[in-house]
C-alpha cells in the first residue's frame, strides 16, 4: 500500500444515512454499517485514483454489470474514481455516482444527499484525495532532491552513490557502547552518593535522639538535687535521748523542777525539813 497509505486511513461515511462503507471479509460485497474507526474493513486510503481497503487489500470497483464491489487493484475493471463536491464517480462511466441505499451501495445518475461521502470528521473525501496528491508530490520532490544532492556529493569525494550510501549507513549504526558505559558509570556514582547521604542522615538522627534524651534528663536531675538540698540533715547523738529521757523519778507535791540546757535537772526551791520549821 505504501508509506502514505498508513498515514491517510479514513472512514467513508454517507451524509444521508450516517453509515460507513465497509468491505466484506467473506466476499466482494460492499456494505453500509455503523462507523467503527478501529475496524480495518472500514479503513480506506487513496492510492492515486483508487480507493484501497485496509482489511481486504482490494480496491473499490465497479463490475461489468454496474455492481459496486471490491476487486484486486491490478484488475482491468473500473477501479479509478473521480471525486468532486463530496461525490464519487467511477472513471469511464459517464453521469454515474456512488449512492447509498437501504441494501448497501449502488450507482445512480441522481446526485443528491445520498451521493455525498465524508470522513469521520465530516470532511469531504475529496479533501482526503487532495491531501494525498499533495503529500505524494512533496515526497517525489524530496526524493529527487535527495538523489540529486547525493549524486553531487559523490563527485568531489570520488565515490559512487553506492559507496556513499554504505558510508551513511555506517554512521547511522555506530557503536553506542561508550554512551552505554557512561550512563552505567553515572548510575553507579549516583547510587554510591545516595548511600553515603543515607548513612550521614542516620548518624545525625541518632545523635539528635541522644542529645534530646540528655536534655530531658538534666532538668530532672537538677530538680532532684534541689529537693535534696532543701531537706536538712538530722544528726544523731546517743547522749541527747538519754538526757531528754532523764526525768526525776520522785517528785513531791508542790515541788518546782527546772531542766537546764545542758540536761541538768534541779529543784527551784531547796527542800526544807518539817523539823526545821
């Protein structure tokens, strides 16, 4: 089919019924079905004046009895079409147009809405043909310019076109091993750098946790030391309890007893015997 056929596939939709032209997969019939852009049997492309179907690789044609069908593109039948005002007319048959009806498609001399054909974007199929012709002309011009340039380049180099083509092919398939090794080394260096940064980050996190724990423990210890400093130390002297426990064993009524700081206990008034009185 060619290079440009792959880029110019389009649907052929009838403007009246909004159904698409579809080639049969079992015979040469041409049907009208619901449009499906993913179906190869509804994909068509212009090849010169011929409409080629992708699914059957055959061309839209007209048989000897005026029946519209598909046939081999190299056949001697009517496989060329003229396109004007969204209407398809087989070349070689005067005043005939491809029209849609309830049974499928046929030829008719009446050019009405049933004879108008569009693509999926509601553009005329004639625009598709004009674009194909324009691309074909550009491709031909580009090929001729390339051949002319290649021929002129071969003269000062002292090479024939075949040698020049081999040289161009060599540069297109140069060994990419150097580039691959460079990318591999760069990836390895990136991996090592990532591991180093990860290790540094882990060490810093551990130090940060230790410092935070010490910062919490230091106020607690200071508070405990402050509390201990407020509690007075109580000395113990074994003689003091004995002194405090010294209580006169015998006291008389009306007798006043004084206990001094050194623990000595004396009577405020000395005893006077009744005989002296």
